[in-house]
């Protein structure tokens, strides 16, 4: 009598595995011990006006591609005696942004305005992708990223206010992709932002003695721009300026640091207020040449 062939249970649920390597590691996977450090940083730089945001960004490893939003760059680039850490190998492009709600290129309606915003956004985005894709650049700077977030929303909605939160889903996701593409490029990425007053709601009595909720300034400042940017960048800095007997001095405070959270709150002033200073604070003993910087 022939043996009975019994069915194999759960055959259809059995996954098909690829052949493992001689070390037992599936193809496509890399042991953590073999991970190579990518010597670059994605840094966000915020601060009040004239506290050195752009100047700090121009100390990053060259060649630098600088995408300047509006005209705040002119007084920095035109400085007769730039700081010693300022790099010289810089290419740049300027994008002129209209004020929200104003006529653009002869536009007279909101729809026409939105078309104009879309064109400017498309131009910026294309140049951003070109910069992060070019083998020439080691650093890409977006100087005025708060404004590019405004521009992206104006291109999508034609306005900045009274937009239902549900409408932001696609725009928020597109923004995350834009930032992550910069990170995945392997280049240094620098983004500068404006800051604005922080407000909190409190309840006070009005003139009639009736409780009313009001918003009041806390005395602190918050970064303007895409909120989730803080979750993506590696290091966040806030620029500062102080007056000393020797003259005006510029500095930065580390407000976020994924590589070493113990550095949060550290301040760097004077000659340490530059990309080199940040690298040496995060990675003591780092070889400047490995980071695209010349030896002092």
C-alpha cells in the first residue's frame, strides 16, 4: 500500500525567505558595527534680527550653495570685514517673495495671486532639489526658511489664515519630504528662521468685572515656520548678540542636540561661534579635514 500523503498545514501562510549570507545576515542589511559616520550636520538657526543667523550659516564647509529668500542677505554678503570663519566658495540665488495678500505680477484676484505664488514656489523647489543633488556642494543653506513655509502654504491655499486643519495634511507631508530629502543628500543643511513673541492665554477681569480670556506675551520667543522641523533637524541653535568693552560679540545657544542632549543650553561666543565650534563641541577631537574644514 502506498503511504498516505498528508497535507502540509499553513502552506499558504509560510513566507518565502531569501538566502542568507555566510554570516547569517539577510541581503540588504548591514551590521551596526559597520555603519560609517556621515560627517555632516543638519542645523536649524533661529534668532532675532541682526543676531548673526546668516553669518553663522556661511561658516559651514564649502562649497556652499545659498538660497536667499528676500533681501536680508545683502548687508551680510556686502560686509567689508567678514569674520575669519566666513567661507569664500559660495554660490547663491535670490528669491523675491511678495507680501501675502498683495498683488503679484499684475495679479488682481486671489486665484491669480495663488498662481503667482505657485510659480515662485515651483522655482524655489526646483533650485532646492538642484542644490542638494549637485555633487559640487558640500553645504546647502536655505536662508529664510520661515518665509519658504509661508510661500508653500500660499501656493497651496492662496492664503495663510482661515485654512481648516484637515487641509494641511498633504502640505505638511510634502514639507517633511522636502526636509528629509536634504538630510538624505548627505550634505550639510542649514536653515535660518525668524522668531516671534510667545503668547499664553490667561483669564482676567475686564472693565465690567467679567472674566475674559486674553493672550499675553510671556517674554520668550518661538521659532517661526514649519512646526515639525524641530523633530527632523539634528541641532537647533538660537543666535545672540551682546555688547562688550571690545565691541559687539555674537554667539549661539544650543537649544536642541540629537547627537548629545547634554549639550543643550551650551553657549558658544566669539571665535567659537561657527560650524567648527559646534562640531568640536559635539565631537571632541574631531579632525577638521574629515568635516571639509581646513586646519587652523
